[in-house]
């Protein structure tokens, strides 16, 4: 079956898009993404939507082509804060057609700078911690107590205070075994040795 091409629309071939290396964003601020495409039309207005996984990339701008016969476009857009890794870049055109670059976009992982208290004795007690860092608000997309570990022990409960402070409560001090603290959000894990388990049998 042949496709019907709307009058006045120039079609050069099958649309394609690829993410250029070095493009990323974090969970808190918007980031500019650079794409390269082919057969996407002659103006930004022909691009209906661009998404990184489920997250929209807005304010799409298509650079003027030096040679329209080459049919290659440079595109920038602004991705809103989000979370995840190996996300698909998806583009939909207004006049029909779409393009995808699979599994190439990563949001930056959270960072860990400190924890309070930064030490605890090993024993039959439960301890509440507060972790400090950045991009913790990504946890609104889903985080489990087992996604945060202090000294190798999982949280009993998680409390999001703000983008830079995360509570890890009811941690069993009988499970302490190492100095690392880790946070996993949206498949992105950050691990830092900022904790001292006093008297715990070490396995790291």
C-alpha cells in the first residue's frame, strides 16, 4: 500500500534521529540536548514532540541547513528534570512519521556528600540517618527502603526531606558490615565510603 503525502510537504526519506555524545540532564534542572536528524522537514515547526523516555524535551530548535540537499539537521531541545538511564530518544513529526534512537540517554545519578550520624556501633539497635547530597527528589519517581544502604544495611523506611536531604530510618545496626553508603534511584546508583560501623564484622 502506498502512502499519501500531504500537498506541499517535502519528503527526503525515512526520518532518523540520534543523540550526540555529551548530552545529559539531572533530576533538578533542565538540560540542553543536541540531536542530529535526517528527513525531519525544513523547520522546527515540523517536529511535534521529542521525549527522553517518558520525559519531554521542549523548546525544539532546528538549525538552518547549510546545504538543504544534504537533508541533515542539527536540533537542540530542553529536557525537563527526570530520572533513569538507557532511555530511548523519541521524535514524532507533525506530518506523520517518527524516529527513535534506542537506549542512549542517561540522567545524571544522585550524589552523596555526607551522612549524619557518620558512625554507629554494631549491635541490637535501630538507627535513623540523614543523607546529604543532590538530586534526591528523583525519589518521587519511586524508591524503596532497599534502594538505600548504610554500612550494607537497608533502610526500614525512607523520608524525602528535600532535593538535598534524604532520611533512612529504622536501620538495623546488626546488619552493619562495611563503610559504604549507597543510593539507587531510577536505576542509577551512587556509592561513597562515608560511614564508620564501630565494632561491626567487616566484609569489604
